[in-house]
């Protein structure tokens, strides 16, 4: 593996010295662990022997902590330092979508997971997962054997998560079958708790530049017109126009080659999945989302069939289970998925809503997940995010 000469710690200190980021002792401690891993990989790349001696296994890192502590930022510094085609960095949901796609490709093989793991190990030495979070039973059933195979092929894992590894898939159905995955992760990674009190969501925060609170219909129309004009989007003529995403027609208000504008109902209501949002993020540099409604509501018990959640690409067992949901949780879940995909691909997002961000979701069963979306929205208004976005020249 060819790596760059700038270590993650050096990159971080350069950013601190240039005042691009604020110094955080907790981040620096985590970076020392990432730096050590970087040095081990750097040393390995200079060895003549391609075959690693038995017992000389490089342990990966599992970085966890509250939202806003800079986990993704630190791992991105690590990936930039590696600067190698032998490192694959992607959102965990993207990885699982890829795995399910390849499972279909190798259908009929005796052990398709082993084939997938071997192919990954031949192409990559390091896998970096952002937002390691397991909620789907199909994914949980696959991960035990898949992680064991990856580690047996000496793949190094670096992951970020909001929860410690031993709490992954907490209270999940048939969790006992997921425990081998947890055991494998704990055995092959070093768990680092990013426990600093500093919330980096507030760094260079400019939420008012992307999130517009509109109090009435007149203000909503004026803000809509302003956003369309600012992004050179043609004014809507009231006709329904649709874009084809993965073979499905999704209506929109206005679009150009790089920018697109949707109503919230068009993008987050109805049969939408994270795969749709991945494709939108691939195609556009800027998304304008109008009229995001309050998404809170009292939670109530509901029967839901496993495997029918929007975007499910798993092959887990089906059946019924009781879950706590609120009236708008389906739309809220899609909204969270949309934010994740746009954030991960550094797409710029502009929103209008009748309520401020801190009131968007205050009650319901998705408090944990929505806090991540709220954190990312706050960061998406920062100058650091804008400068790294695919539409940074806009």
C-alpha cells in the first residue's frame, strides 16, 4: 500500500495552526491511535515481502462517541493520509447495499459471503465504515460470518459509530446470531471512545444560510422564489415534471444539470429508499427541499412485517413484530436517510420549514437517529463543509 508522507496527526495540527479547526484534546488523543495505525500500514507498505508473517496482524480502530464530536472528520483525515487505492471508505449502508448486490450475483455458490470477503481482501487492505449502525435483521444475520471472513483475510477495519461495539444491534431480533460479529469486531479492532465535551457542529456554523424558517404562505413563496433564483433554477410553471431514478419516476419542482428542487412530499413521502437518495446525490451538486413539516408525534405500538421497511435490500426472515412508531416516523426515517446520503457525498442542501431545526423532531421513536441528522444539518451550513462540497464553487 502506497501512503502519503503527511500523517493524520500532522494534517490535524496543520489545520489547527491555520485556524481552520479548533484544537480539541479528545480529538488529538483519538488521532494518536489513528496515527499509530497509519504508521503500521506505512511500515508494512515498505516491506519487501507481500505476505504478512503469521501473528503479525494489524488491529483496526472502532471510533465511537456522541454526535458532533468529529468522528467522521478524523477518519477522513486518516483516509486522506493513506491516499491509497487499497483503502475503501464508504458509508456503512452503502457497503451493505454492495454486499446484497453481490449476494445476488453469487447466488447458487456454496459460500457467497466467503467469495465476497476474498474479493474485497484482494482489492482492499483497509475498509473504513462511517456510521456503523445495524438495525436491519437481514444485515445482522450476514455480518457475523462476513466480518469473520474479512478478518481471516487480514482486512483492517476502521469504523465510526455513535454506539460502542458491544451495544450494536441492541435489543434487535435474534441478536444472539449477531454476537459473532461483535466478537470479531472487538477482537480485531481497538475501541476508542471520543468522549470530548466540545460539540464541533458549532464550528463555523451558519445554519441560517441553508435552513430557512417560513412563518406563512407569503414568506414561503418568497423564500422559494429566492432559492430558485439563487441556484439559477427555472421558475416552476405548475406542471408536474419527474426525474427517473432507478427506473422510478420522482416528481420535482425545477432542475438544471447540477441543481434540483423538490417539495418534501415528493422526496420523503411514498415509496422512497436510501438507494434513491444515493442516486440523487450522485447526480446533483445541490438539492433544495421545500416545506419540511414538523416530524414529531407521540409514539404508539404498531405491528410491522420485517423486511418491508423502505429501502430494505436484505434477505432476512420475514414475519411480524411490534414496534413503537409515531405518525410521521416513516417520513422522518426517509428524511434521515436523505441527509445521510447528501452529507456523505458532500452535496449542498437548502431547506425551508415552518419550524426551526430544534423543533423539527422532538417526540417519537427515532430520537437517536434524528440527532445524527440534526448534527449533520448543522455541519452542512459550515464553511468547512461548503469548501469540501461538490458544488463548492457555487
